């Protein structure tokens, strides 16, 4: 039996966004075995995904590491993949396209129509681009791709004793400091005064625990360690409201249908990252520092009770 390959290395927000696309691909290939090529960071998450049968790990070593690439190519070819859906759409995965020798390859490059450039195609929202990619790859039913549902990832066994809380995601990867809104500490103080009935919590990464203490945020941990992605999804799902930078937790909240807001600066737009939903909105400004704590407080106060 031939198999189907999906490639998605990350990041967390990007993986949340493909939940609908994964479901549509699964529905199209009900009798096929579907593999995902991803990084070790997301292995446990994808192993719980109902649309995926097997996980293959890509260490993404430099291309000059000839022996690693040769072994990866041999491994991929051994599965006799009938179709590859490249949902990463990177220069690395385009390199893979030329070497994996999979006959049917769907990417944002291979589905371009005559006269259409990738630069033009990439101007659309990311989820909208996935829909076009699946439509042009002859997926019959693409009814899920535009409405990602990340509920499959929630670890329902994870116990969160707090019942009424606002979840804050004030951090970003060290490489993405330009996405960090600088006034979370001031906002915490305002929220404590304006909405004292809500606890203010977060789920920090390993390097963020000290910063959480400085902000006065209550931390949700798992046996004194950072939560897993699935546990984080449970914490976010159970929240009354989410306030976040443009990061993975914001996308989790958006596609768990949570009430919340993400704060955007000039680095990108909400439309381009397809994050707004009925309940999850954004506040945008060319300069993040121009979004004031009072502005965010008013937004939260207006939305949390509706």
C-alpha cells in the first residue's frame, strides 16, 4: 500500500494552523497511511493527532552533513510515498522535493498557476494559502482548512485547579524579541485592580520562570517543570480570556475558540497570519510600544463579559 507524507517542521503557531488542513487530507485519504515529517520538539504532539498515523523525525542538520541527508533520503524513499503535502514550504523542503523523488508533490511552489509568482501567492493569509494549495492538489473536500480546530491536542487529563483566570503569554522566542509588547507588568497591575475576581496566570518556559515572578503572575507548571504543548492547550482552553504576543499560545487560543487578544506591531499583520476569529481579536499598531496598557485593559474589560 502506498503512503502519504506531510511535512511540517514548526513552529508551534504554524502547527496549530494546519489542523484543518490535516483533517481534510485525512478525509481524502481514508485508506492510506499518513506520515508526518517534523522535528523532535513536536513528536509527542503529532503522535496524539488523530489525522496522523506515523511520525518521522527530521533533525534538520546543515545540508553539508551529507551522511545525514543521504540516510534521510533513503528512509523517505523506502516508504513508497504516493503524495507529499509540503505544508512547511521552505527552501529546505524544496530541496527535499528534488531529492525525495515523490511523484506527486504539493507545495506553494508546485501549485502556482501560469503567470503567478510565489511572491504574489505569499501575500495572502497563511490559512487561505493552505486552502488554495489543497484545492489545486485536487483535495475534494477542503471544508476544514479555513477553520482549524486544535481541540485534538488538548490534554484533558491535565488538572488545572484554577477555575476563573485570565491567561497571559507575555514572552517570545529570544529570536523574536521584536514581537514582545513591553507593558505586560503594568497591565498585570491594572488587571488586578479592575478585574480582581480573575486570577492572572501563565505557563512559562524554562527560561521564563524568573520573569513571571517579577511580573506577579501565577505560574502553571507540571511537576515543577514547564507544561507540555498539550497541557498548555488545556490551560488556555479553560481560561476566561487570553492576552498574548504574536506567538504560539495566541494561535492555540484562537483555534480553541477562546476569547482573547493578540498584540501586533509592524513585524506582520493579523490578516497575513490568519489569527482573528469570532472570539479572538487583535490590537495592531505600527509600533508595539504605542499600544498602551490602558488600551488593552479597556479591550479586555469590554470583551470578557460579552
